[in-house]
C-alpha cells in the first residue's frame, strides 16, 4: 500500500514513523470517500426516482462508507430520525417507544 496508493518509495517508508504512516493512511481513506460521495449521490437520486412511493432510501442506507457503518446500523433500529434523536436524548427515561429489533 505504501508504494502504490501513498506513493512512497522504500526509503521514505523506512524514514517515517508509525504515527505518520497512520496519518497518511487516514488521509488516503478520506480522499477515497470524498471521490465516491459524488457517485453515491447520483446512485441515490437514480434509485429514489425509480423507487415506489414511500420506499425511498437515504444515501447511507444505499451505500454506506466504512466510516458510516455504525451510524447505518443504529439508523436501522428506528423508524424515523425523530425517534432516534429522542432515544439518545438526555431525557431518555421519558421516551415512550422502544427501537425495532
């Protein structure tokens, strides 16, 4: 990965620290996601145009990025965003519903 995606030669790779390698990899992953955001938004538009009424999905539901898997799993448990916000609010003991299983 260091030679191909990060464009480091062997000597540069040996001279940098583990922290610097981690920062380079995180930067690469962020750039990769940014390149795919455009594709994901177009895919979402095409899907929702052709989906039956009431069956539309968000971009995260259709094509979650690795950094969004946890959020996608949480969103699957709730019917609406309002339910999710109320469930995670500080007044959680006052909430009258339970998440779907």
